[in-house]
């Protein structure tokens, strides 16, 4: 069910959630469907008060709660609030599970660095075995150093 927001502009220029359309102080009415990237709980008066949280997005209008925001898909990144689509890919050397909010997650919930003996191409949601004739042994410390100091 689509959620709508509505407010009323009083003669003095302030907004009021009026309960009756017959209130004589009401001079202007506006409202509509909650925009993409946001949700509007019941009795909302501002469509931009409740953005979809970091790690999620919404490409649909009329959301009523944060639970309707879409988790960022595996391999992709939703860095920021009020997104209408994912805005990045997981970096090579990392894997991103759903709801990742950084291209280099280290929490093991939304993703992590690729384990030794595995490889992770750009935009992957899981690590893969190194193919015959190749190897990977880089330690986490070097990767964190690069994440903190080189990539910024």
C-alpha cells in the first residue's frame, strides 16, 4: 500500500498537521506519494525526513517503513542514505554480501577481504579458489594499510 504525506501551510507560513480541511487558517495544501529513496510512516508531514538507511536503496515510490527499503545486492555497494539504486561495486580483493555500504567491508556480515589462497574479482559476492599456476598470500595488514592510506 502506498504511503502519502500531507501538510498544510498556515497563513503565517508554518506547517500544521490539520485534522480538518474546514480549518479557516489553511491557505495551501500539498502532499503526494513518498519519493524514491525515502519512506513515509503514517502521519508523515515531510517526505524527506526518513531516508532509506546506509546499505539499502529504494527504486519505488510510496514506501511506508524502513523494512521496505531494498538491501543492497551481493557484489554491489550502497554507500549513503536515500539511494535510488546501488552506487558502486565491491573492490577486487574483497567480497560483498548483501547490504554492503563500503566497497571494502571488513565486518564479515556485509563482506570481508578475500582469504589467502582465494581471489575476488571486482564486484563479487564470494571468493573463488585460485586457479592452478596462481597463488595469493597478501596479508590483511598490507590490505588495511592500503585501504586507510593509499585509497584516500
